[in-house]
C-alpha cells in the first residue's frame, strides 16, 4: 500500500476545508489549534494503471501549515512531520511520499536523528520525498511547453529560482545534460551553495531575481517559500513561460498578458480517474486526474513494488534516476500537465 503525507497551503485554506477534512471543530480556530491537531488518515485511494494494475493507498493529513514556519513554531512544524510519518508506518503503509514542505522540514531540521516516535521506530526506507519524479515532470514541462509556444531551447535563457534546492539542482542537471538550453540563470540566496552548483554544472550565471527576470524566456520556480512573491509582468520578456512548481505557489501573478504563459509546475495528469477526494480539497483543476508529481512517485513505486526511499537526502538526484522514474511514469499512464489550448 502507498501513502501520501500532505498539508494545506495556509491557515485560511485549512479553516475553509476543515469540515471536509474531518476536523469540523477547527473551522473557526486559530494556529494554536492546528499546532495541536494530530495527524489523521482522511482519504483512502484506489489508482488504476493503464496496464490494468490496481493499487490502494491512504492520504495522511499532517496538519502542518506554512504559518508555523513563518511564526517560528518550529517545534510544532517538526512534530507534525514525524508524527505523520509514524502514523503512516503504524497503519502498515509500505511507501509514503513526503509532500510539500514535509521533506523540506525533515531535511532542514535534521529529523533523521528523531527515529523513535513513542512506540514506533521510523524505517526511513518506507518514505520518499518524491522529488525525483517532481524534477523529471518539471523538466518535461519546460521541454514540451517551450515547443508548444515556439520557444527554441537552443536560443533560450532559463532562470531557475531555487536552483540550489533538491528539485532545482536536479532540474539544472537535466537541462544541462539533456537539452541544448542556451543560458542557465541560477537564483537562490546562499552564495556558497550557488558557487558549488555552478562548478558542478560547469555553467550557469548566478544572478538575483530582479536581474534575472528581464532576461529569461522561461522561469522555473522551485524555491521553498512559505508565501508567494508578487511578479510585475512589465519586467518580463514577451513571450515568457513561467512554471511555478512551488507548494504553496512561489509566485503570485495577476499578470494578464497574452504572451505571458503560466503553467502549474510539478503536476501530473493521470489517464484514468482516481477514486479520492483530497485533490478537490487542495483545489486541483481536475481533481479526479491531476495530482502532485511527488505523490505520484509513491504510486509509481507501489506499482513497481520498489519499497525503498527512491528520493532521499538533498541534492543527490541524478539524471539517470529521473529517466528511470520517468519511464515508469509513462508506463502507468501519467503525463506532465500542459498548457491548455486557451493558455497558448
Ligand atoms: P529545498 O529546500 O531543497 O530548496 C529550496 C530552494 O529555494 C533552495 O535553492 C533555496 O536556497 C531557495 N530559496 C528559498 N527561499 C528563497 C527565496 N526567498 N528566494 C530565493 N530562493 C529561495 O526545496 P525542494 O527542492 O525540496 O522544494 C522546492 C519547492 O517545490 C517547494 O515549494 C516544495 O513545496 C515544492 N514541491 C513540489 C512538489 C510537487 O509535487 N509539485 C513536490 C515536492 C516539493 P536559499 O535558501 O539559499 O535561498
């Protein structure tokens, strides 16, 4: 059985869906209440592959909210993640994806050392960050959407915001090794890590966001921001493709311009309907078929009976592993979300 550990995007979002989620008493309560809420399995799932194979899974709501980080409720945030992991393991789930901020909190606060959660000894091989599949999907979105929009990669400048992150660095590796992208702009805050990435890639220009945006034909957002930044469409090139892979979204753009194309990044569409309610709660456009690529990774590992932490640690995702998970993704009927005809 596969599992998904997820969370909502804000306190406001949590309050508005508390009833549907099974926490009706939290609908009008503040952050303190969410800080004390235990993890809960709120959805059972059945997925059918295009091969005909069927698998079952469970969705574990961790009750983490990005405001916990913004308000320095670090202890609550870390407890949410490890308690949700222990809950998944106690419920017999073989492979569970750590969605959204769960894997970021796990890494940033070094939760690997907290193995014993009451009577549960966490077995980390039962968990995957899902970041290999997410990075693969975003790279395919860059390639496919660029082609649709007539942006030639060999003449294009691609800016990656969050380039030194787990997903961002994997995207940079793929774009360098497998595409003819003309120029790569690397954006993050920590200069040392940017320098290390630049020497690993043997290419890429380190720039801050303000300098990078006006130069980019394609902008990929994979920064771990608890709240999105506002973009001024005036400064962007026309045409420009913006792929927002963050959860919550990294970018708050109200830009309405026929030549600025915004694509939800790291989202896959399944060929068949999935029997679940959770994607409606997180406001997916087509909740029966669309989902986060990291969640799909645990489904893929379950389909293939690969019970190991396929994606783990930081900045270790190789192009080979992305190709491997990409093949499995196609085999079972998942495809990267594309721009709809109205968005082109
Ligand atoms: P990491 O923590 O590994 O990396 C985050 C990156 O963002 C780093 O390069 C960091 O560098 C940079 N960053 C953080 N804050 C800022 C800022 N204010 N300005 C510029 N750069 C910034 O995160 P992941 O790679 O694991 O995840 C990235 C995003 O993808 C997250 O939003 C996550 O929720 C989302 N995600 C989406 C999935 C999906 O299925 N669609 C699956 C998993 C994750 P520095 O700190 O030096 O600035």
